[in-house]
C-alpha cells in the first residue's frame, strides 16, 4: 500500500482545495484544483499537478484517510483507475 498524505487549505467561501500531496516518497505540487464532488461518506478532488498530470483523490470522511482513485499522464493519454486501501 502506498502512503498518501494531502495538504489542504480553505479557499473562497470555505471551499477546501488541495495544495500538495505526498505519494510514497514523492511530493506533487498542485497547479490547479479542477473539480470537487461528494459521494456517500466520501469527497473527491480532481487536481492537475505542476507536471501536468491529472489525479483524483478521495477522502474517507469518517476515517479521515485519503486514497488515490485515478491518475492520467499527459504523454500516455491513458487513465489508470486505482483503488488502494
């Protein structure tokens, strides 16, 4: 299992946004928060990092833990769906 740590900040009108996240030993700076939505007991965040990769991160609100749900690299054009627990 890969360790995922997320740093968030409250933006305008109290909306949270991701500033950066650490996946394993690598820190990814978030260039843009693209979307955010709620599921039952979860919140999802779609972000673009400084290296132009797309990630969807999921917050388990009850446990306060994060999962990497999907990422897409600009060179491959392929999405990789993940579910890590």
